[in-house]
C-alpha cells in the first residue's frame, strides 16, 4: 500500500460515522465488560417489549453468561466466533423479528389471527381466540 493510499484510508476512517458511539454511553456496573453491558441493555429493551418469564429468563441468563465468555476470550486473544454466534441466536429467540406479510391480500380477520399467532405470548395478552372475536 502506498503512502497516498494509507493517507486516504485513514481519512475515510475518520470521516465514517461512529456506528458504536451509543456503546460509550452505557453505564458499566462494577466489574462489567462492555460486552456484558451491551447485552444487559439489550435484554432490558427486550423485557420492556415482552416480559421475561419462564424459559425466557433462562435464555436471558445464558446471554449474559455468553457475553462474559466473549469478553474473557477477547481479553485473552482467543477466537470467540462460536460464542458470538450462539449469543446472536439466543438474542433472536428472545426478540424474534416478525416479518410483514401485508402483500398477501389477507382478510382483516385472518390478518388478526396470524398476527396473534406470530406474537410471543404475554401474561394477560391477546390470543388467537381473542383475535377472532374482534
């Protein structure tokens, strides 16, 4: 790489928006790594949308444990790809993405039933039976 290319590369790095700027704003608990703090904040956001009950609590605890393992692996210079992949999978289970299928031209009644079935259950929330009664 020539000096000019290196100079341009450095300039591009400084001009790029800081995608991780929000991570610096997370308050760390004593002894907590940045990875753990980011996962903790994400779990709080997930719990606000849909309370963590039953097996979801266990999944959340596994996420925190995996974040600790990732942080420890990073400190020791170890490969952490497997732990990160598992963590991402667990986070997806806790907060699944719901695809929008409005292009299927469904009747409003069928749309309500599908939405009720696609939404994770919450205590006191609506059910598929409630959706048919609306």
